C-alpha cells in the first residue's frame, strides 16, 4: 500500500520528511519534535506562518511522517453500533457541514525540561513552547458517526478510538482514544480537520485529516487520521495505556503500574513567561512605561516592567483564564496582567489560550530578579508552586509556576 | 405577607429559628452558620442524620430562616423571554418529572480559618467541614423554564437569577445567579429541590424548595426559593457582585474593585484530612495494619498509618477525583489513598465528593508528624502547596494542602 512507501524509493523511513521552519528548535529529529522560540509565540493569538516558510506551530511526531496522496486518502469508520463507512477526502469536505473552531493544542510533556531539574524524568525535553493556537476547519465527528449509522445518544461508557496512518517498523499505527462523552459533547466541537488557519493541513500537522478535540491533550488529536472505531474499551495503543499518565512523586520505574492511572485527556491550568527569556537583561527605566512593539518585545520601567506571556488553560472544560499574576519579589507582591482573550468564545467553550502582558515592580536596587507567573481559571483552579510535589516519572503535566531569572539594567 | 412574620408574634427576627443538631459547631449564631465535626463527615458518603435529631450537614444562612407555610408557598418565574408563571409546591411536585441527583455543596469560605493564619481575612471562620453531600430530588430547572414559555435553546449570554424568601431588615432578599449555560446544561441536572436524602427539605436547608446547581458553590444554591428571573445581567444582589470573588494576594480593602473579578461559580479542587484531628495522638504499631472500624476511626501501624478524609472536587465540570496523596515527611514520600467514589456517575457528571483512607509511613523514631493531603482531579488539576500565594481578602477558595499536626505513640 501507499502508506510506508517513500518518494525516493529508499528504505529510509525518514527520507520523506517535510521541510520545517528553521526557527523551530528540535528536541528530537527522528521522529521530528520541535518547538518555536517562546517570544514569537506571545506575539500572535493564532500561531503564525512567517514569510514563505512553514508555520511556527510546535511539531510532535511519534513516527515518520506518512506520505499520503490526498486523492487516494480513505477514512474508515467502524466499531460497536457502527455501519461500516469509508470516506474520501472529497466526501469529508462535501458531504458534511464545515465547522471552524479555535483551539489550543498542547503536548502533555510541555515544560518537561523544568520538571527534570528536580529529579530526572524520561521523555523529550520540551521547553514552554510545545503549545500552539489555531483555527481548525473540518467535519464534525458526530456528523460522521451519524452518517455511519451510529446513535450518538446511545449513552456513555464507550470510547472513540483513532488510528493514524503513521506506522512503526512492525506496521503498528499511532493510536489514541477519547471517551464517547467527549466525542459527542454538543459544547465541544470535535472535528476531523482538513484546514489549519484557513490553509490545508501541512504534512507535519497531519495532512490531509487530523482529529481536533478542543480542550484535550495533543496526544489524542491524532494526525494523519486513517480510522475511527467506536469501542467498549480505550484504544489499545501504547500511548493510551502506557504513556501520557500522571503518578504521585514516589512512583518510580520499578513500581509504576500504568493501569492504575487514567489516560490524560484534559490538562491542568498552565502558564509561561515568553519574554523575557532566562538570562535576558531587561531595562528598568524611571518614568512612564516605554513599550516597543517589535515582536512584542517590550521594555521595563521604574520599579516597573512589561513582559509578555501565554496562559494556557485551553483545557479543563473549556474554561476561561480569569487572572494571570506575576511577582518579581518571591511572592511578596503579585500583579495582575492584562489578558487577551477570545471574546467570541461563550463560557465553557474557551478552547484557546490567552496572551497577557503587564508591568511588574522590581525590588529597588536589585540587579537581578526571578519572575514567577501563575494563571487562574474560571473555577479558580491555579498552579502548584513548585515541581517537587507534582513530579512524575514521565515528566508530564508540568504546570508549576514558571520562573525566569533575569538581569536588570537601569536606564 | 407571611414571609417575615414569626410564630411567636414578637419582632425578634431570630425567634423562629429551627432546632439544630448539638454536634454542629457554630461560627455565627445569628445568622446561623455551623459545621459538623470533620471526623463524622468522612464516615458517610451521604451526610447523615443521626438518631432523632436534625442532620449533620453544614448550615450557611445569611439571614433569619423564613417561616413558610408549604400550602401557601408560591414560586414565581419571570424575566426576559419568559411568560410569567406562578407555581405552588404541589404543582412543582406533580406537574414536572422528579429528578434525583447526588451533589456535594460547599461553602466558598470552607477552610477560611487556615487562610487567615497567613494574614487576617474577613469572614466566618470555617474549618474544613463547611461541605456536605446528599441526594437531592426536585423538578428540573429547564422543565420549569420551558413551562414558563422560555426557549432554553435561545443561546448563551443570559443569567438565571434566584431570590430567596429570606430577607434583611429592609426587606431585601438573599439572591444569586448562574449563567444560562450552566442552567440549561443537559449534563448538569440543575433542579428545584424539595427533598434531601429522601426526606422533605428541613428549614435550615431551604424548605420547601431550594436550588441545587451541581458543581457550583453553595452561595448559588439559593434556599427558600421564591423567584426565578431570566436576565441579561447577573443578579444584582450584594452576594453576587461584592462578595464571593477571588483576587490576587496583593489586593487589599483599600484597592479592591469587586467588578474586576468573576463571581465564583465552580470551585477548585480541594481535600481535607478528617481524622486524625490536629493535636490528636495516633498509634504507630509494628506489624500489620490494624484497622478499627468505629466511625471510620482507624489506627496507625509500623511506619504505617491509616486515616480518613474527604476530597472535594465535586466541582470544576463534574470531574472525578483520580488520586489523593498523603505525606507524613514533608513531601519526601507521597502515598496513594484508597478512594470511595460514586461508581454510577458518568464521566463529567461526578458531582459528589469522594471519601478516602489509607496508610502513611511516618519517619522512624519521630514522636510527632505533620500530615499533608492533596487531591488531583481528572484534568490533573491539583492544589496549591501553601496559602501565601492564594491568599485573598475575603478568605474564599481556600484550597492549599490541608496540614494536620499529630503526636505519634508507638504501641
Ligand atoms: Mo504530547
Ligand atoms: Mo458560601
């Protein structure tokens, strides 16, 4: 079959990888995993494409990028209560209403490189930019399930499993599942997306079709979607059962039992300072705020400063971020940041991150400071202070306060 | 009118207060506010009535308990898009399907007495037991709104306001509101409850009718319900606008602007150790676990112990508590507790707390220890470590780790 064959006819599964934006910083090249510079993220509510190159959205691939001819693409739908159905890309586009949803996608391992400082964890060492926000357009999963004869009101307890067309050397595909309750939730437009930010999906983001599950961890937003199966049980994929789960800090590789924890679906509230970067020298200036708009880079002022960041609780039921606080004095004083939110999103359907910026006083005379950020969502859930007590052996769910050491220069 | 008159004909608004269980510990007597001993809470999934007395469910009244003759009770329904409707108690019971939901109700100020240790806050000094769990039976709010001609699918952006029949000396009633999205959410059975744990509501819990909004703070579960109004704006009640909101720790009474924070609806994940109590001497015994089942009180063992507690994330989208960890060594080791959950609740509709218990090793030779607990919900949100960085002037949302100092006695 076409999948697994490669353009250049060699046996190298990595020979047909797509071109990537040079600003993406890889944490692994085969499979390709990379994130953009954080300062660029905070500039745009929708993660952009710059110039003529590919976009800056982080890439998290588990296997080689499959080569798929869109004209030969087929999506299979099967499983419990489903009449078998096979759809071409044209059928998916033409036979179902196109739905557009704005949703942040984040890797479960985002910010792992901070957690591993406490005690080593296993995984790719992501910084704070394994996250991006985009508009996604596609067919509603529920519409496709209905077309396959499935009664979407048949009750809870089942799972919708997704298989990618990306495969390992034994031809095992990437896979994941979501609970049926999530799949059919009328407030959460789960879609089979063929466009991202108004353009056809790129190969790195799952062309021609990926699943978008607003509010759910990237790992379940399966790319290069080949099959949808309604099942009585979760996906039997390694990534559903034996990865992407949280444990208490005392569970180690000798004692871990992956069957004891639930697969990550929604993610906890999180936030990050995108600018300044660690080690950066920032200007402290008497007088008024001086903001320079280049790439969102801004300058500090009097016992005052400006910085930019992202707060991602695109998750946890689609709740809005209601407050982002920053301190430069170890929590002695906390300062509300100004938030950029998606105004159109109704309550409980805020699937996007918010961007934020603001001024923070620094201690008089200080030549250095550590900035901390924490976000609070509409349920008033907030972040844990440190990584020590949320440490887990896979380094996922890394949402303690983001702390950035900077040097201060008075001007 | 009948409301505000009192049985004994005096002008004392407190003369007609109901009888209370003697085990309830008041934080205020007029209005009556009281909580049960925590150790009794952890014994029962549903907060019980003992013997012949009233129940042990915490009471949070803002005003005198109104005297209401059930045969003369009237519920008014009005507002934007609503044909006026007045219902008697019999009509509410007979004209609408009876729906039963199990839901935890918690005060926004639960555990305030811990937060005030960091820096004084204003409010009633609740311990960790201003929370209870019950089954509630009543008519669905959406069924009543439909009967009043309201199109429950008319779109988001509105609010459903509730007025109590309890009034202050100027005849202003208690009031609160919830977003329409919450009110009509098909996964969240918001009901007008006339029964609690299979019995007619008691006067302290809102007889004859109160609102139950699963997953939402007690303050919006309006008791002695007299009026429901669909509105373009939130309730104009003091308690909606100028109370029950969170702020960052640097906001004080000179700088607070209540219009800047959202009214608390869902609450963050929380948990508490119910037994042992602070200052308690607990037995540490070599050998096997020795559990004594009296009132859930249990004994410690070898570098091992048993205790009981509650974890309340009855909130935040109805998510299940997936893990409760306890440490007796300042976080050096964390230990999973065994959870008692409501098995019948489908994912996303877990409106009840869970109870938990387990064994915790204590440091060898120690004669005292501090126990810490934290719970984690299905979005892997967990609790902040300390109160310092979540402190707020009203002392609400008090969900840092619960810490209990105990003495250890080896047996
Ligand atoms: Mo991921
Ligand atoms: Mo409350």
